[in-house]
């Protein structure tokens, strides 16, 4: 009876140690069903240990015969698991070549924990545990242009400035954290603001972003900036925004907008690109007229020289 109890106690202690030293991964897969040729996709896998008191290493091996050359572990084939760190990120990078076939690809990434070099030298005992990451990839012959808006931001701004007959509007810096969920570079096609009085009842101005919004690579998440002109004076307003992907509204909402007297903030407003069309014409027309006059003068001089010669 005592022998049975001893065996049970030993089994309980060992089981407890294994649970404490448990090892897992999240997520347990690398999946993408919308890859295109020449695309690059990265996915982070968290290596999670139940007992981080002992330093270890994670040895990585890839078993995917068709796509071995596509798969790279950014941190290398041996990932350090330092003492005291329970969660360690590992990045799997997939680079699709330009001659990849349009089909599904499968494989696995095997992960095994081993003692680090110091533990081996000290003769310490360590439980080796492992996990497996399933690979499921699909290369398709179709472009997908889509994104998700994760977060938006808006800062205070100076009101516009009049210089002679020209009016340079204030610049609304509207930031967006965009996740590209498609398989080609993309950015919002249009960011539109409808600005109301602070009560939100009277529409005062409708305005769209000017210039180019930086594109985000496929499967990446980055913050981008839309620069939006406003000709409203200093004051507090309500702005209702719409973020477009083509004709589709991806997100819309409402934010508070604070416009400060000109010169309050040390930031530049719009330059020539923010001017109205009539004001742009009023600058460009005299320049073009002067250019035509100069060309006409040069032409006449050359003509005169030919006639004299």
C-alpha cells in the first residue's frame, strides 16, 4: 500500500513539474489564402513557457518540401528563451517567388526546447518540450485591395493665413492606423470631413484630403497621415469623417476639432497645394503669360537674325 502511495506521490510531483514547465505556442499556425507572386507575408508566433525560471533555447526546423526556400525564421533557427521571460516572439517570414504555381501549399514548423549552453555546461537537468506550427498557404492569381482601420487620431491646428489676395488654409493632420488585409499595396483612396458647429447642428464646411497618402504593404499595419485643408476661423467644431476604399466607406465617425489662432502652434499649414483653384490660376496665369512672352521674344530675335543673314 505504501509503495502504491509513493508511486502516486511521485507521479503527482512529476506531473506538477511538467505542467509548471509547460510549453505552448500561439497561434499554432501560419495561414494565408491570398498570397500573390513576389509578395512577402510575416506572422508572429508567441513561444510561451509555464516556468521561465530556467534559461532555454527553442530549436526550429521547417518541414515543407515544396516551399522550404520560402520560409524564414527571422530570429534564426535557435531562438533564446531567457530566464524570467515567459513569452518570446518568433517571426515567420514567407517570401513567394515570381514563378510560384497558383495552388495550396502545406507544411509544418517544429519547435523543441533545449537547455542553453550555460545549463549544459553546469550539468543541469531540463525537461525538453515541443510544439508544432501548421503551415497553410495559397497563392492566387487575383489582386485583393482591402484594409481595416484600427485607430484614428487628430491634433489641434492653426487657422489659415491670408497673404495678399491669397488664402492659405489651415492643415488638419488626420492619422490612421491601417491594416492592409489585401495582397497588394494600398492606402485610403479618400478621406472626407464634414465640419459642423460645436453643437453639431450647422454644416459649415465640406473638405477632402489633399496630396498622397502613403501606401501600406500587404498584411502590414502602419500609421499613415491624411492632410485636410480647412478655411474655418479659430474655434471648436465637430467633424464627421469618412475613410474610403474606392467607393466603399471603410469607417466613419465623429471627432472634436480645435482650430487655434494663427501662430499659436509652431507647425506649417498648407502651401500652394492648399490654395483654391482661382487662387492657383491667379499665380500660374501670369507665370505662363510671362513665359509665352519670353519665348515669343526669343523666337522673334532668331527670326530677325535669319532674315539679316
